[in-house]
C-alpha cells in the first residue's frame, strides 16, 4: 500500500515537472569595468564609468551607428522644416520608464534642458534653441533661432555627457545637484538597493523594454538584452582581476592592461576582443597662459620635435594595438584628415631648434606633469621629455598620481608656483569626432578647458561648423580648424591606440561600439 | 580598576584631538582636489569651481575644520563626497569583512605563532629553532602583496581549491564565508605569525632560565606542564603587548590584502577614499582606526592584571 502511494507521488511529481518544463537558468554576467561606480548621475559628471552606467539604465533619442551616422533611437520619426528651424520629433510606441509610466514629450524636453545646461556640446546647441514645445504626449518640437547642423549630432553624441532621457520629475533636478532617483527607460534596470560602491553595481534585464527592430550597429539599432543580470564587480587590482577571469569567477574585464595580454592569450578559455574600432587618441596639451607656451611659434616647435611612433611604442608596445594617425580627428571617423599635418610630427629636431631660436626661447624649463599611476599614461611624459630636450627645450618633469594631476591642471598659477606648462592624456575617439565635440579645440579663453587657448579664428571656425548643416562643408571647415590648430596649437595628437576586452570563451554577441555596451551579449 | 579605565578613556580625548588635527591638515596639504576628480575628465574650470563651492572647499581651512570637528563631536562624520552617503553608513557597511579578516588572522596567528615560538625556544640552537626563525625572517621580509599573489597562483589558479577574490557575508552562508577568507587571512597572518613567533621565542627563552622554572623541574614536573604553567604564563606579558602593538601592522596589512583580494572592507574604503581625495571618508576611517587602536591597547594593559597578579592599577 505504502509502495503504491509512493509511486503515485513520484508519478504526480514527474507530471508536474513535465507540465512546467525545465526552468531556464538565469544568466549572470560578471564584469570588471575600468573603474568603480561611485556616482550615478551621467549628466552631473563626465566620468566614463557613469556614462557606461547610463547606457544600461537609460535610453537616448538618437544614437550613432557603426558608420558614424546618427539614427533615431527612442525617436520613431522626425521632420525638419524647410527653413531648417523646426525639428519635430515623435517618440516610438511603447516607450516606458522602469516604473511603468509612459515616456512623454515633457520628460524628453526636461531631459534635454538639464543636459544642455551641463554638456559643452549641449550648451552650444542650446545657443541655437529658441524654444521646445510638447505637441502631444509623443511629439515635441525643437525650434531654433537659426539653422544648425548640431541638433542630431548633439542629441546622438555617443560619449560624455550623453543626452540620456529621464522622467520629468528627475530631469528637473538642478543640473549641479546629483540625482538620486535612478528611474530610466533603458534595456536594463539599475538595482540601486544592491549597489555597493567599492563592491558591485547590479543591473537586471528590463522585461518591458521595446527594442528597435533594426540590427544593432554601434550605439544604434535594436538594444536586445539577452543577459538576465549584469554585475559590475569592483576589483581594482589588475592582476587579481585577470586571475579571477582565468579562474572563471568573472566573465569579462573591460580594459585589462596591455602588459597582461600575453597571459590572457595563453589561456584557452579566454579571448580578447577589440570592441572599440575607433580606439583612443593620445594627446599633448599646452597651457598657453604662461611663457614659453604663450608663444604659438614655440608650441609649433613641439609639433616638429614630436613623432607619434615613439609615444605609441613606449606605452602600448605591440603594433597590433596602435597606429600613427596624423590627424586631430580620429582616423576612421568622418572628419579625419592629414591636411596641414604633413611634414609635422616627424621629430625634425633641427627645425624645432630653429623655431625656438626664431621665437627667442629663453630656456625657461617646461613644467611637464607626469602621471605615474595609470599604466596607459605612465610612459608618455618620459618620451615627451626626451623628445622635447632633443628639440631644444629644457624640461622639468614633475611626477604625480593622476588625481593630483587632475587637480593641478585646473590651476592657472604660474608653473613655478604650482601651475603647469603641459601634460599628456588620452581621449576616447567618440569624444573628439569633430571640432565642436573636441574639448581641447575650444579656444574661448577663460571658458575653454584647462590650458585656456584663446583664438578667435578657431572659435569662428567652430561656430561656422556648428551652423553648417551640409556634411561636405562641415568637412571643409573641419580641415580649416585643423590647419589653424597647427598655426595656433592648442594640443598635439599623438596617435591612436586600442584596448581589448578580455572575455571568457562562452561570452558572445559583443558589439563593436565607441562605448562598452551590454545589449546583444549572450552567455552560454 | 574602574578609576584607571576612566582615566585612560579620558586620556583618549586629547589623543583623538591630535589625530583629528593631523589627519585634517595632512589631507589638505596633500596635492589633489576632490572637486576636480568628481567633475570628470571633460569638465571645465567653471565646473570644478562650482563643485568646490558646493562642497565648501573654498572656505578657509580653519572654518572647514571647525565645521567638521563640530559634526564629529555630535557623532556625525558627514557625507562622502563621492558616494553621497553618510560616512558612518559607509563604515558600517564595510566593518564586517575587515572584522572577519582581522579576527581570523588573529586566531591563526595565535594558533601558530605561539606554539612555534615556544618550540623554537625549547629547542634552542637545534635545527627546529633555526628553521622556525628562518621561516619567520622570510615571512616578515616578503611583502604582503607578493605572498598574496603566490598563494592565489598556487591555491586558486593551479589547484583551483579556493576562490581568487571576493567576500561573502556570513549571513549568505558559512562555507562561502570561510572559503573566501582562507587565502586573505593566511596572507595577512604570515607577517603576523613571523612577528609573534620571534617575540614568543625571545620571551620564553628569558623565562626558561628563571629560578622558578628550575625549581619546577627540580620538583619533578614534566616539560609540558612546566612550559604551559610556569613559562608561557610568565612570558605572556610581552607577547600580549606585541600582539596589541601589532594591530597597527594588521591594519596596514588589511589595506593591502583587501586590495589584492578584492574584499570590500575598511581597507579598500580607505584606499578608494584616499585616491579620490574623499576627505570626510578618509578622516572618519582614520579616526575609527585610531579609536580601535587606543581601545585595544587599553585592553592589553588591563589583561596584564590577569596574567601577572603583581600588576595593579
């Protein structure tokens, strides 16, 4: 009797399982990003880690595809009036915030206003905006004072600050105050309750997200979340992160240092993938406020003393991960051009010395800030020092950690009193695609970025670029900006370099994009 | 005893005041600007200046100090510049991993260092003594992070017995908690064992030659009772003292170990806060560490009365 009862229970249980079917295991992707997530407002800061957080949690009206074209993202369709003064944008059906409420025109207008108050390209765009009006809950208009080619480019800009859309109640937060409500409408939902700065940030798939039907391309197209849960693990030590990947404790490292690539390549369970084909650009930045770099001719001498290969070899080493690119704009992007840079960046030391003599260089030592703690930057300053000295300069290289450099570069004091003459950094290509986006080309004196170049010609050309709506004419203007930037150097491009994601072999669907994105990724 | 404890606790107030002044001043003298770090790489000077104003960093240093110390006295450590959370909450969130790591390390240390030290002293001049002292010198000389990487390579990568990194809270399961604590604790304990074993050996050696030990042996007591009852107890005061002083070494080691093993404890919080120039967090963590250090030394002093009845306060 007991046996029969037991058999009946087993059969019943099997029947239940047969009806339910096997449960699909939740997929969790564990990732070590380039930095820990400490701030969650992508409008309040330009930090790349916060931008990447933004792309998971929020969505954008437009986005840049793999070819560099701006495509609608949250926008279903848009119209530009014949006089090019009115843009009418209609949102896609089914867009909803993570709390279930629909995305409305009012939300988008408030979001654009907040972003436009903070972002440099947004500020430029807002100088052309007369007003923004909600036509109905799904349609709104941007009315301009004069035509500009900036509207789509700015609203679809891929990098910081990205114009992410937020609910009106959030977007009405003062731009200089951090938001605390993280409601977005992106393909993933940020789990604020599980966020532990210094430990992990968690995102789960947004079950109500309606991706576009197009295939993903760059930052555009269908953002299909195929992973249920993403955990950004904070492991600040590179070696430990690599060990954790080799041991299978994590699935991906966003930016492992180049010197650990051989270790990663040697493991059959790990693969490297260059997710950002445009890469990054090394840059030498002048401070034009103080002698001798207040003299453009002396800055031109640096253009003759430097060559890109030495910098790239000195930091990256493996030619597979760098290329020389004599252009202010990233090679492979629409505005790239070698015009005006022929004959420069060839380490012509005689020419450099001749220019210094002509300019009356008095031997003032160049205070060169040397960042020592970031592997991708640490070797740049010693190479610069060597080339500058060969080119006839005296150099006082001051070593410090990056955060100290960040603080010091904001100071306008004379170099001997705690200021500076020059430093080297790296730009993500997506941040420097044209003269308006490229912050170092901003030559508006006190309003410019640290280094404070001051040149009416460059500013005039950048304004003309902003007004221009024709791509061919924009390219001409871009070339003119580049020419002027060799006569009045604001900074020097030192070539492009590439990093690779390190991934476990069971991770697929990683997209090539200027920013690390997680849609389309799968884990077997 | 109670008046003594009261006096000692009152004496911690000027100590903490000095620590507060030194920490506050050192941080302000250190190069770096939290506002510039918060603003991000693409920020303009105006953005940085606006953040400085909002954080109150443009006020005179004395005014900043008075505001901060006034809050601390009321038990408010302020809000982290970066995490936008109360610093006390941040510290509470990070206490468990550090406490667990420190406790397990201390237990391991006492379990290994004292027997090894006693053994080395008892077998003085033999190969056992030389081996224990040789390993101690090695343990004391090799940096914590090197020990950490070697242990990770052996036990996590090659043998795959233990996880490489991370921490699991006790409430999420004892096996995971223990598994993830073994390597960091052993890493940290190596230095501590080396230190305590050497001190134990020296203290025990001194007592081994004392008259009362000779008397105990002459009375016919076996070696083990002699060592435990008559030698170790009398040698305990300097050993306990060094364990107390060694807490400082432990705190330093925790900072490195938590970074190597990716443990989100107070050590990692300190490193992150220092790198980000998160003044309120650094100041609070150092004050907390200082209080802990002062209290542990008070406990060590009080323990003397239990170990040596001749000592009275």
